[in-house]
């Protein structure tokens, strides 16, 4: 399953099988048949549901990263979104091939694609099923998590400089809605409390200027409002 993930500890538990899984003859032939049909699908296609799914994912990650002031994760979401859309599109193309083969056989499917050059586009649009769009989320989440797990240090150095703290006590943290800086804060909080929680999440390298900028970003995005007494009030409590 695409959404499943194995930790290093889990991987160590699996021994090399004496008889590893081998594709059946039918499975091997089907893969070869799909590979034969794919080059016949050439051109551009518009997939509105997949595009909307990508935008939905981008917005979810944007809010999560803003609540945790994680600029590195926020920047990585752009490339991941496009890559995940391409991978999902490839899977849908394979599904189109499989459908044609099941209905017409290999030679019949090839004939259909040659006689109707736009057929694959029409079928691809219909392949944007809810289950296939769920696959997009699994792919995008996995790509983002792995990119940050293996390359966060390098990305931080390139984007934000050496003062950016993405680790606490040398350990990787998986930041989400439930452990973000925003979620840690009370419905009403002070600047000092925001500073304290920022340090708790991101480490001692946090500066007062970076926290001030974080609060300004939250204000511009409608996440908080500043009252006359200098305190801040959260406006998106349920999504924290």
C-alpha cells in the first residue's frame, strides 16, 4: 500500500525470504502489455480534480507550516505537489491501459488508441476517482516526509542559514496540527508565551525577531488578532 511506511526498526525485523515473491506469468504479461500501450498516449491533458486535490493539499500543508513557523517544510510543498501529481497521473494512465486491455484485449486496445487519439484523454479524466485521489495524498505526504527526513539539514542551510533550528536535541520531529506552536498556545496569549513555545519546538536558536515575524504572518493570514493590551487572540482555534 502506497500510504504505508516502514521505520528503520521495522525494516530490521524482516529477513530475506528463501523464496521471495515472484510475479506470475499473467502479471508479467499484463505489465508488458501496459508498457506497450503507454507510448501511444501522447499530448496534453487537463485534470481538474487532480489539480484541485493538489491545491487542497498545498493549503493544508501551508496552514500546518504557518502554525509551526516551519519555513523549510512550507517551501518544499511546492515541488512535492507537482511531483505527486505527475506520479498519480502515471498511475491513472496505467489504469486506463488496464481498462482498455480488459475490454478489448491488447491488439484491440492498440487499435482503439490509434483510431481514436483522444480516447485516452477522455478515459484519464474519468480515472480521477475518489480512491485514486486518495492515492495522491499518500504519495504527497510520503514524498514530503522523506525529503525532510533525509535532506532537512541541507535545505535549511540553503534556504534559511545555519541559525534555523529544525531539530530538538538532535532528534527529528514530525510537526503537525497537534504539536504546532500555534496549537500549544492558549486562546489568548502574550508575545513572551509565543517566544517560549517557539523555543520549546524549534530550539534555542529562535530569535525575538523571528517570533515577531511569525506573529505578523499569523495576523495577515487571519490566524490571530492583536488586542489593545498587547495580547493576541487566536481566531482559528478548531483547526489548531
